[in-house]
């Protein structure tokens, strides 16, 4: 049975990207990014309208990816080093942020629950901003502070932007989702 609703966010992973000689991305092994709070994505692109015969004769939208926010309970040191470019001092194990560091691209893998079955998803080429920092005193109750990063996801060179499992996705694909970034078996012309 197909999902009627979706809710929840969990199993967030990231896979660092390196470019190969031909420009095709090479994905690293996905690493877990625990403590997913929320992911919001707004579509990016423009509407194209062509007028003829005194009407809008043709209308279309371009797909240039997504922009949004990824909120995590506490960003891991591995993510800070792998993606944000922070550097660990070998002697003291202090993590340092340099102004010259540039965030590295990555694939974002995650799971969204449904009323029948979860779907697993991947955004193929993401970049993030440095997170701000929040801290506040503890009063009668402890309110956890979270880390938020602005996230941009753009299409790969072949146009592939994201993918997700369906109800009839084979079990081995669903179960192996976080072992490696899933790629289609062949390029599809759209």
C-alpha cells in the first residue's frame, strides 16, 4: 500500500565528493550525521513563459536544484573536518576553523517516514554554509540548542538532482542505501 502521509526525518548521512579526471563526481563512503532535527528544501528555478496568439502559449519551469536549511542537534567533528574544512591540531586535538577554508561538496542521504513505509532519499550535490552558534543558560528546564546550516543542492552534470525509493524498490536497494551513494544503472534521457 502506498503512503498517504509523510513525517519524520532520520538516518541522515553524508558522502564527501571528489571530482575525477572526466569531471564525474566520485562519492566517498556515507557517514552518519546523527541528531537530525529538520530539513527544509525550496525548489530553485525560473518560470519561462512564451506568449503567442494573445495567450501564454508555452510555460515551463527550469530545475536548478534546491535551497534550504539542515538542522542537526550537534554537528559532528567528522562533518566539520570532512565537509566544513576545520582542521584538527595533531598534538592538542583542538579543532580549528580558518577563514580561508572552503566547504566541500557532498551527497546527502536521509530517510523520511510514511504511514506505510519509509522512503530513503539522496540529494546528489550539496554544499552548506558554516553553522552559527547558539548557547544559553540552563534554568529550570534544559532546552537543547541545535546547529543549522544553509544547504544548496544542484544537479550533477548529467542533470540528476535527487532520487528516492518507492514502495516497490527491491529490499536489497533499500537496505543497502547507506553503504554507497545509489546511482542509476544507465543514463536516462528526459
